[in-house]
C-alpha cells in the first residue's frame, strides 16, 4: 500500500506499525491522511471564504482550527450576550488532498474517518459524495468509500467545512455557548482498511469478577464462521483465557459471554487494563481481527444510596475540562492529554467532565492513569433536535463505550438536553451506565450546579437523592477554585448520599490571536474564559495546591508540636479502594540557618527517614510515628511527604517545631554595641534613636513619620494604622529602659497601647495590646470596632515602586485568603516582584504572584532599590503579612469579583483577612468564608501582636 502525500507522516510516525499490519493483513489497517495531531500535521490545500487570508487557495496544517492557522475570524460563544455582536463569524473552508491506494486493496471495506470537524462537513472522494453532510462539531464520523476509490491510482479527497451549521439546533447546542467557536478539521483524518467480512464494532461489559459480555456488529459474513476471544494483560503477551463462539452466515449481531480467571479490576487507584482480541475465523483461518483495550470493573447505580464501583461507594473528586491549547484551539495531542491527566492526578482528583466528547487519546490516558469520566453530549443550554441528537449519541457511544474510565453519560448541559435521546444511550451501552442531565435533579440523580453552602430544602445534604454537583465552585481569576472548597466538601460529606463534585474549571481558555500585532497575544475574552485552576499553558495557580491538599487521600488530624510532642500523628484514609499501607511516607526535620535573611546559607536536614504505615483501610484512622531524637527541637519545622503506590506525590505537610517568639529571637540578627540610645522629644514628634537607626513618630496619631538609617530614609510611614477598629491616641510616654529607648502610645478605642522599643543595636520592636477594656469609654459598645470583621490588624504605607523581591519564613509560596489557607506549607521561600494577574497576565504569567496576603509570617526580608530594603519579624502566631494590593484585571466584565477590597496601606500585619468569593456572595459560602466577630468580656487580657523591624544597613 502506498500513499502519495500521506507518505511522509506514515513513514516518520508509523513505519513500525505499518510493518506489523502488513505482516498481519487480517487486522484493520489505520492510515492517516492528516497528521496524527496538531504537533505532527500534514499540509493540505485550503481556501477560506471570509476573514483573514480568505478567497485564495493556500496550504493549511491538518488537523487544526483554521483561526489559529491565520484564516477566518475568531468568535467567542457569548457573541450574543456580553460581546454584543449581531451574529457569529460564518466563514467556510474548502480542503483538498490527494492520496494513492494499492490495487491489492480492492475488495476490502475501506472507511474514511474524521475525528471531528467544525461544524458541517461535506466529503467527496474523486468528485463523488461520500455520504450525507455531517452536522455536529465534536463527534467522530465516517463514510464507507470502498466503491468510490480509484485503486492503483490517484484519489482526491475534498471536504467542505461550514463553521456555522445549516441546522439551527446544532448552532444552538454548540455555538451559543460559553466557549470559543472555531472552524476546521481539528482532529485527525484517516482510512480504516479491513477485510470485507469483518467485525465492525464491539461493545463490552467487563465485570470485576472476570465476566465479559460483548455485543458484536458483524459485516458481510458469507459462511459459517467462528469468533475467538482471548484476553491478555496490557503489556504482556501471555494469554489469560480463550473462548470460541459459532457465527452463522449473514449474522449481523452477536452477543457473547465468557469468564476469565484471576482478573485484576480497574479503578482510578489501580487502573488495570487488558487487551481483548477478537478473531473472525473461517475454516480455521483468521480473516479479520480487532483488539480492544478494556478494563474489568462493575458499576452499580443505586438510587437513594450511591454509585458503586467494584462494590465500593465512590466519591468523585472532579473538575470540568475543555479541550483547549492556546496555540492550537481545540486541536490537541496525546502529549497534552498525558500532561493534563497527570495534572488531574497531581491535584488528587479522580474524575473529570467535559462539555462534549473529548479526544480519544484523552480517554485512553484516563483509562491508563485512572480517572472517572463523565462523557457528555454537547448542548450548552440548548439541545439538538431529535434526529440530529440521535445520530450524535450513536457516534459518541459507538466510539467511547468500551472505555473503563467512562462511568456516566451526560445528555447536554444546563437545560441543553433532549429527553427523546435518553433511551439511545442505554440501547447502545451493554453496561447500562446512567444518563444524567447536568444541573438537574433528574431520575434520582441530583447534579445541581453551583449550590450554596445552605442549599438543602429536601435536596443535597437534607435530601433523599444521590447528589453530585457537576459544576460547583468557580475559578475565575483564581478565586473560587480552592477558596471555600474545604467547607463545601466537608459539609457535603456529612450526607451518605454525596457522590462527589466537579469544580469549574481546569484551565483558562485563552487562545493565541495570530491576527493581533500588539503586545497582547492571548485572548480569554476578558473574564469569560479566565476561569481556570491552571493558566492556559497549565501554569499552576494557588488553587492547584489548595485542592491538592484538601483532596489528598491522606488526611492529618490537627496538630501543634510542643515540648510534649512524642512523634505521633493521626491520619485518616480517604481513598475509595486502597489501604494506606500501599503508600510510602518520608519525614524530614529541617533546620534553617539563623542568618538566612542576611545570607544565602542553605537549610540543613537534622533527621530524615521512612515512616512505617500500618494497615489503614478506607475510612479508617490510625497513628503513625516519627522519632523524636536528641536534636529534634534544634529543628525549625517537620516535613512529611507521602507518595501513592505508583510513586506519585500525594502531598507534603509541614509543622513548625517552635513558636513565633523563638523564631524572632533566632532569625533577627543581634549586634554587640557599646553605643547609647536616646529620645528626641519635639513639639509634634518624638524620635527613638540608636547609632544606626532613627524612627520618628507623630505625637498626635502615634504613626511613624520617618525611618532613617546610615544610608538615608527607609520609606515605611503612616502606620500603624488600625484595620478593623478605631483607635485615637490618648497619651504618650517615653523612657530609657536597659539602654533601650521606649515609646508607649496609649489609645482610646480598639487598641489599648502600643509599645515601641529601640535597642542599642538598632532593632525596633512593636508590642500592641488590643481588645482589652470591655465597655471602657464605650470602646466596644460603640464605634471602636466593626461588628462583622473581615480584616483586623495594623497597616503601613510603603512604596511599591522599586521593590525587587521577598525572602521569608512562613507559609508559602502562594498568597492566601481566609478560606484558602490550605495548599501552603512552612519553609524558607523566595520570589521576585511581579504583577501577575491570574486569568489575564498570559504574556508574562509569573507564579506565584508576589502581592497579597501571606500566612503565618515569622520572618521576612523585603528587597528594594534605593535603600528601601528592610526586614520584619513576628513574635506572635498566626500573623498574616499583607504585601501590597494585587492589580485588578483590566478586561473583566461587569459582575466579576476578582478579589475582595484590600485595606488601606501597602504593608500590613493582620490577624483577620478577607475571604475570597466566586460568583456567589460570601453569605452563600461556608463558615470559613464568613467574617469574624469580636466579643470582649470584662477581665479579658486582650490580644497582643509583637513585631520586630530591622532597618539597618547590611554590610
């Protein structure tokens, strides 16, 4: 067999395969006319009717979306709403490609197969129609072209692709949607060449006990034949079992049943796969064979109970995902599928949903790495008509039915279903998977979208139907992906009817605009498609790590290491199937160099080793233990890292060994000096003066006016300003204590007093006492604090311009919100200044973001130009460092909430920070998203915040 223009890709990519299939001619031969994916394309002749580079023949890479190749016009699916366009782009594309086929293939059955094309596709072979125009942009379709080919000579393939369908229901289902609308042949095109008498298709139901039921479609069986079925484990040539079945002449449908011993079932935790080989034989000779990759697993859908896989009730930790890549649109590759599924697994997810059938290679990777899949017939708030929908369901189920990863069929989205096509799914599926209507409480399965925490008048936690929101949370500008998730998840798990949920959405759907010439290259249509946990090139935003910790199958009970710590941790097993003793754990006791903010010295490991994990079945809790050696308390923090049975990291957890006062004492450099301190008291100000540092305070408001060191001014000013309370200066006192200059500022209101101490070597200590005097001067019955406190602490002004980097000890490296602390760990972190806006800074997306709230500050060095560098230390626990205010997105549509309001100032030290919302108000979120309240009783000693500042010049 020889193909003219397809020869290059066939030889380069499939030479080994071609050698095999030519040696085994009874197998179906698959030969690509296009490239295998957008990364390995083949050029075809092409002409576009409108938009860029139109009305002239040229070349185009196939597969591709033509917009990304420089043709036509980009359109986003909300053209009719936020974008205020009268109509979407409607250009058409004409493709032409020549190939040759051997004369020896005459008499065989030959199909041309299109992986998918957007949206209406008319196919001709040698000028003759291959069949009816295909309508629907997400589905694999094929034509029998055996009678149209010129065997032994040239053949011309022509495809006329209309971006806008002639079928209004297709446009309504696929092209009035919250996603990009593309055009073109964006999945591969290939020939399937098989014997005239053949096994056209098989649909299997393979149970966990080794039972296998298969439904075969047969073609052109001319005489009595047999079907031989055999099984081998993937990667092995060893045949586990063989069964033979008789087939009558002209038989078109055949159901066979068999049993195989010692089968290892498929699950997301142990995705065991097998090759099912089916041979059609006549007189002992194989005339056609196919091999199908399958997994054995048993599905049970029990209403008012749950979804069971292999006898275990499951909870799906899922995400919604678009097929998208910035440089190629919907045209992807197996490399990207492997990357994406690995990212799902790295977030400790076990499930995924799409708005349309994914690429076959994505489903194959879900099979092999272990992910539950909800496979969806497209229909974004509008459905296909019955005739079209029926055809597309058949194409979808026919292609996907044997994937063990697929456990549920979705019919449309958010009202985009046609009830009349529901039965077709089950007619074609021997596994009888359920059919759901995503966002609907339908047929006993509640998939309600974007529930509030309080959702529950006889549904969800308070209902009687199994529930799993197929969309919840919302990650626009990295807000509601991980923020608030822990509350929702724990609340839903209170019900035995909870079967999981799917976060919106996996990644930002920004695409490269080849028609743009300015600095901006990537387009997410403002806030419409900027809703990913990951960036468009799969950059990891903060929610990635929050989800990774919250959904980790190992959960640690809360623990604070004190002098009584004996090395014991309490852990729970949140797997569905696996015992925790299948995992591995290692610990480290880490000691930071005491001059880590002043030098580049590395951390040291005082102790490390493996942790023995006892038998802990799913749902059980037990103890693990690390040794507490003689030098354990010389360390600063403990790390425990867990890996699953396949070697994938589950998470790294950390605990500090000491508290803030210890770390402030350790990390703040002290210098021996014989210099004396002094106090300069003037009419409007008072200054604390050491040899190296002088700080002036305003007597009227108690705020810093200027900070000077040997090189000049350090511009930290206008603070401390109270956040979340009101305080007025009552009086000030100054004194010299133990060769330290002391200023005490007494307040009326939320703050009792702030004591400033300048040491002889130039260190400045701040000790605040707040929330002390209940009822005094009406301070806590009047207007001295906020009733609902979403921000509380002290703030200062500091210029952002010239800031270069920060190095710190605390939780990091990502910034946090009140309801998204998870995903950060203790360590020594460093990051350079950046102005990244998740969901918008696509041209220069530096992560983690520099600005925002940082949890559990102990020590930090802010590096800036022009003598603006200084260091800060917290001797108190649970202090958040607010580092400037993240920039707001410039292209967001009205109604978007990229972040809560930040308090005044630029650098703040806070005990309470705001929570992040998605597109629902915070009142609809859980308890960790709500503002705090303050209640002070007479006799309470108040709360303290103790900070140190080092403004000295480094030598």
